[in-house]
């Protein structure tokens, strides 16, 4: 019986979510019908043209070489289906006009751009946003970004990035949602809903792109573009959920990753792009390569030349070649030589055309970019929302009572991020404009009065400034407290910014030391797109507020928090390591056969470091507030649950401090005996709760047993009966514990 239930459940889990499929079904089938008819009229060359994406010579550069000359002629001949990285509405409409009016079949172009955490209004970097654990807010940020993007004339964003990563040596952790598959899945799906809305053809929605498929977040040793060596088991168990969730939310495009998987580069990996993405996850849209990643199979050493690379990618079910041009160069010859069938080309092409149809481009190719921009872009309520989201994303890491600041306080504001309109926008700042950033300095001046802020830059990110420290000391001298805005610049966040040393650069540490010498209270405002080794700063500072790269409205958000107008409520979505040697580090590690916390804990032969703790400096889920929250009365309402039922767990949370606040209540489980090894804890529920001082609430979690599914050795995801431990609290070290069984 148990077996039968497991098998039945396995079937249910592996089926694509019905509701998502149902939702998109009518439009999708209409789109495919349209595409099939159109394909009949197309020459082979024209079909291959739809599979080629170029960046124009003057486009924004987001990768090595690329950029085609003479794009007009290519458009007229139908040799290009898409462009990326054009910012100008006028230019996009000009090119569209050429495609529609001057090419034989008038097929519209699709324009793509990296709108990663906002378009004009820039929200905090994605890793930061994920620390808000506010799924609705994140969806809204994508909604706003979509409306602004569409108003500029862009149809398609290369987002959400669904790559789980637990290695902050890798700069691209900033683009994802941290180390946890459950939180990552909720966020990926929310972003897709935000971008695509309910109607993809509306003039305020855009196509989303599930990237980077797959496992890009685990490059060896944190070095970008490096090999990924991961089992299918690990991929399915821990890395797949955010991609899956984005597909199930209806994302119409996906992007292959740069890395190899099981020795085959993702862009030529049919198991990934066809069997898994389409077969298992039910993806129905089109896949674009990453920048040059088709041609890069030559450098990987799995393709002899560009033609061979195009052959492999086409046969792997990769629809669109980004930038390099191997598809258009060799596609026809490959078909003529029988290396790629015309049926394959038809399939690749129809999936591209169907998305263009769903976007409404065949109805009105100029719909995007024709809106009244001033009504859509930089709307006041959206700026206000960006301020709120930035504040919710910031995490109070330590505080000995110096925060919130007292009214009338005099502040020395020091550091390379304190008045840096550009850096605060972070990596991948879309079409954000530094001139619209409100810096920390401006935010504090507006809140505390200009006369109370004494600013000094102190140093550059990685360089000293002559007289910088002296100037900082003079500022400190006039003030009651020092706010030290240090960290990494936007250039050390995002793609191609891997680091081996994740502590703060020496000039900034020297600045901290000099200011510490004054005896003034020091609050570190830590700006970064990745987790860092901040042992030193935490030890020396009176408080550390992780401000991240907070986006356009970072300044007012910081002012809201340090003044106490708002209470910090962000919680880490990535562990802050004790030291770089622990990486990759994540809370949901496996037990191992020799867990450090075992009955033989005095033995030498346990899984641990001899020179550092196993634990991070700050764990996943961690975040302080100006008030105190107490958790009590954990009750497992359903100690015995039937497979297919729902586990219910209640907990009481009380605000026992002096002011109102919000906390993120988190629920973790451990599957005690499973067929494959399970993490020590896994997040399975969370809720943001707002409480007035003295107030208490009961929070009830409802966990369907399907959420307890995991990857078995036959690579199928299913839930089993068995015993589980459950914890609820404010971080991944939550202490309140209960038990339940699934039968
Ligand atoms: C990045 C992608 C991005 C693409 C287009 C690549 O270098 O890996 O994430 O979407 O460029 O800009």
C-alpha cells in the first residue's frame, strides 16, 4: 500500500502543474497554429533567420566580442529574428519597421534586454530582494519593471535567474535568490508572474526567461564560467526547484547556461534542454543560448568548429543562437548535408514564432514603446515602493543598542558607498540612471537635516585617497556617531567578478580602524552584492546593517532604518561564512556519516575543520530587529498525516520589545530516514508577520506532503512515508522542535 501511494504520488509530482498548463493553453495552441501556417510560407533560410539573435555594434556590451555591422540588410533578408541590448525606442521601432515592411514575410523582431532587478527604477539586487522574503513585493517589483520595460519598447527580459548558489566567491550570487531551493522557487515563480502578468500580449507585460539552464550557480571553486560537476541527483534534488517553479508559472523562454553538465556544455546538452526542460518540466516556449555559448562549445572542446557547434545545439533543442551567428552561418548547409533535419528547424522556428505571437507582435509590432512613457516610468508610487522594498531587503546583522539613532544626532557619514549614485544600483542595472539615485548621503540629509551630516569619502573601494583618512577623522570629530558605508562596488558584483578573497579591501579596513581609534560609536552600512567574510567588521563596529546595493531609493531606505522610522526586518537568504575556506556553505548540508554534533563529539574522526568552525558567522534566515520576538507553544496539530494530506504546525510569536516590527517566521524539517541522504534541515514554509509592541499571534503552517518530496536514487521526485522533525523560529538554527509522521 505504501509503495502504491508513493508511486501514485510520484506520478502527481512529475506532472506539470495543471493550472499553469490550463492557463496558457488556449493562447498557446492558437499561437502554434499560427506559427505552423506561417512556417509553410517560409524558406529554409528565413526559418533559420528566426533562430538568430544579434547585438548591434553599438548595443550594450554584456559579453566578449560580438556586434554585427550591416544589420539593416540582415533584417531585410529575414536573417535575424531578434536583437538584444538596444536601449533606444526610436531605434527599435526603426528596425521593427524594416522587419515588418521590408522583409519578404514581414515577421516582427523580438527585442531582449537584461532587466534583472528593475528597468528605470532599480530595486535592490536580487540577492538583497530575496532577503525580504516578501513574495508579493518581489512580484510587484517585476510587474513595475515589466511596465517600464514595455514602455521603452523591449519585449523580453532575461530574468529570472533561477540559479541556486551557496558560493559568494561567485559574483553572480547577486543575481539569484540565495542558497535555498524552496525560497528560490517561490521567488522565481513570482518574478515570472510579475513580468508576464495575466496577458502576455498586453502592452505592460513582457516575456520572462528562465536562466541559466542549468546548474550555473555551482561553478567549481566559484570561478565564473567554470565547469560544473554535479550529479543528476543533486541537480534534481536541490538545484531544479526554482527552474521548475518558473516554468510552471508559465515562463515562455529559457536560456541555456555557459557551463557543462556531465561533460556536455549546456547549449549542446539534449538531456538538459529537451528531456529535462521540456519532457520533465513541461516547458513549451523557446530556449535562447547564453552570449556566444553555442560557439563556445569549440573552446569547451566538444565541437570541432562553429558548424559542429550549431549542429549540436540545434539537435539539442536550442532554438536561438545569441550573438555569435553560427546558426545563420551554417544552418542551411547543416540541413542540406542531412546533419540537422528540416523538421528540427521547423520545430525550433515554430516555438520562436509562437512566443512572438503570444506577445501580440503580429497584431501590432509597435505596441511596445508606443505608450506615454512619462505615465509609466518613475511613477511616484513606484519609487515609494522601491524605498519600502529596499528597507525590507536590508538585514540588521549586529547591534549593541546604537541603532536606531537618537533624534538630533550629529552623524559623520564616511565611505566609498555613502554618496555613490552609480554603485548603489548594483550589477545589471537595466536602464537605471544614476542621476535618479537618491544616495545614502541625500537620504540622511533629508531625514536628519543637512547641518547634522558631515560627509567624507575616506577612501576608494580598493585604493586609499590622499588625506582621505584625515578628512574622515575631522568629520567624526564633529559627530556623535559614525555611519561607515563600506563594501564592494557594483563592478564587483554580477558576471565575471569572481573573488578568492571575500573580506573587505585593506583601505576600507584601515578606514574602519582609524575611525575606531576616535572612540566614537560606529555603525557599518555594508554595501555588497554577495556574502562576505566580515568577522573583523562585526567585532569592531557597534552595529552592522547590511544595506546591499539597494537600488534607486537606497538612501531614503537607509534613513528610514537608521532613524527607526522603520524597523529592520530582512533575513539572510545566503549564509555569511565565517571564512572563505568554508565555501560553498549552506545551511541545508547533509548529515554525513560522521556528523560533528554526534554522540562521539569528542572524537577526532568527525566531519569538521580543525582551524575554523563548521558554522557560518551568520546563518541562513538570520536577521535582527529593533524589537524582540519570542517564539513559543510549538504545536504539531497533525502528528500523523496520511500521504496526500497536509501537515499543520502552529507556533506563537510575541513581540516582547518596545516597538512594532516584522519578523519572518520560518519552518524547517528533517526527514529522519529516507532512501537518499537528506539535508540536516530544509525550509518548507515561511511567513512575514507584523506585530505591535506587546502583541502576539498564532501562525499556522500548512505543508502538503507533496512538499516533502525529494529525489530518489531512481531520479524520481516523490514523497515517502516516515518520521520528520520540524523546527520553527527566526532563522535556520530555530530551536523550537516538534515531530510528525507521514503514513
Ligand atoms: C549573461 C546572461 C545575459 C546575457 C545577455 C550573458 O553574458 O550570462 O545572463 O542574459 O549575457 O546580456
